[in-house]
């Protein structure tokens, strides 16, 4: 402040002493007012972040904490809160960034234990639950006050690796302690949708979460997507609710378009919604397939074929687009051979999806640390054009068995195809060393 006063004094040094003093005081008061305003704004962001955490709106909380850090950037505790809310929102890279900043700014020894725990939870949710589950269970068994938080993070870690039985065990323990824990109810619904229970159970969990907090967007969206199959009118009402809050949300636009089509209502509005989806997400496979279905129903067969092929290019595992393409080809004279080939492709895709479902819902629960199961999941995703997921699962297989030959062979072939010869050579050497 003294240095600032000296600078201001030099700037106004040409003025008479009395005027100079008044100018300095006025400038200092202005600086103080700005500083106070910034700190009040930061405090409000901090308070709103805490409120969002209490409501289970973690992405919203993270946004508030990040704004707060513009002013209080050296606060280790604030970086910690930002890291934890980011992790609970699924923003794992942001969580790691703020944990690193927290360690850099850490001033109190008391923060070391929660920081260590947060590292374990982030590791668990990043796909490494097998490496950290024992110390986390040790925390839970000590009946610590943060046991619910730990069970929540472990459940998400198990869910990420499709260990559905273990995930549900965590959630049952959590809901025994806190029956109205919204995060646990929503996560339980997600576990059930992956194959860990019946659809009725998922609907029940999502409905209860929305009773407790109608603003739970994730629960409402997932509930609407389930209801779309047999209760299109109610699903449409949920999608309308979501769009009233987020008019440009692609998932809600697509869901409402499908609901309206199923009901036979507002065809023009349904088509307009599909156009909006594709203007924001040109490679949305479901929307492309629906536009193709509309074209096929209107007799625009060539246009329909183009849209179905685009849908398949965007998502090779879109079995409905494969079947619709078959129907389209079968309706065109002289293309019987192509139709026969396409129905064979459809049957193969359908069989692969059923095999994946069996792995996820049955086999992975029985043998969660079987590297060959992780390999099979990784192979499915690489085959169907999802390399990020495929590589993640193959890496998981190799963490379980560093010499797993099918994984090394598949990774060698993948990296050769993508031109990454350095990575390909690394996996080739592993193959050679085992022969």
C-alpha cells in the first residue's frame, strides 16, 4: 500500500500539497473499495459453491469455486474444494489440476490427510479402483465421518470398471446411512441401467432423487430416456422441463423429438428438433438415423440410405441404423445382394452388443480382475470405432497382467494402423519376449 501511495504521489506531484494529499487519499480509497468489492464477490462465489455442493450440483459448485479462485488464487483449501467438486462432477482432469495446485499452495499440516484421501478417490474414479480399493475400504471400516463420501467415490470407481456388484454394495451401505442421499440414488440408477438390476429399480431411484431435488438434471434426463421406450408422453414432459432450463441441450432435443414421433404428435416440431440437433452435432448417430427413417417413410429412399450410412459412420455399433439400412436396401430392386450382406452385418453387430452386455452384467461381476475380460471389452470398442475407450480397457488388461499376449497383439496392430510405430514396437517387443 505504501509503494502504491508513492507511485500515486509521483503521478500527482505537480499539484499543490493540499490537492496532492486529497488525490492520494481518494486513490487509496478507490483501491480499497475495488479490493473490498472483489473480496465480497469472491465470498459470494464461495458461499454459492458450498450451497451447490450441499444440493449435489457438483459441476455448478466447481464453476463457483473456479470464479472464486480468480481472486483467492493462493488458497490451498479453495483449490481442495475445487478439486473435490470437480471429481464428483466427473471432471477428472480439472480435479487433478486443482489437487496439484493445492499441494503447491498447502500451508497447513492438517490438510495432508484429506489431500491423501482425495488422491485415492481420484485414482479410484480414474479407472484404478483395483489399486486403491483396500486402503479405501480400511477408511470405511474405521467408520470415519467421511465414510459416505468414500463409498460414493468407490461406487463410481467400480461403475467405471463395470464392477456392478461392488458398486451396488457401496451404494447399499451408503443408503443405509443416508437413505435420502441424492448422489447415491442417482448413481444406483446408473448401475442398474448398466445391467446391475431391473429397469423398474432404476426408475424408482431416479424418481426418488427428483422428489428430493427436482433440479437434478442427470436424474431427470436418464429417467426420461428410460421412459421413452414405453411411456413417451411422460418422457416428453421431462424433456420439455429440461429444455425450458437448457434450450440448446442436444440430448433433450433428441429425446423430445423421439417422444413426439412416437406419439404421432407435432411432426413439424419433431423434425425441427432433429434439425437443431444436427446443426449442433452433425455426427449425432441417433439423429441421423431418425432423419433417415423419416425420409424412408416419405419415399425418399436414396436420401434415407445416405442418412443411414452417415449414422453408421458416426457410430458403427448403432444396430438400429444397420437394420434400417438393410430395410432400405431390401426395398430397392436389384440390390438384393447388398441387402443380404447388410443383414449379416446387422446380425453380427447385434451379437457383439449382446456379448458385451453379458460381459458387463454377468462375467465382470464374477471375475472383475480377469485381464481377458478387459481385453474383450477393449477389443469391442476398438472394433466399433471408439479408440479412447478401447485403449483404456486394454491398458487395464495390461495392468492386471503385464504379459497378456492378446492385448499386446491387438495394441501392436492398432498402433501400426494408426502410424504410431514407436508404440507398436513397444508392444511387438512384449510379444517377442514371450515367445
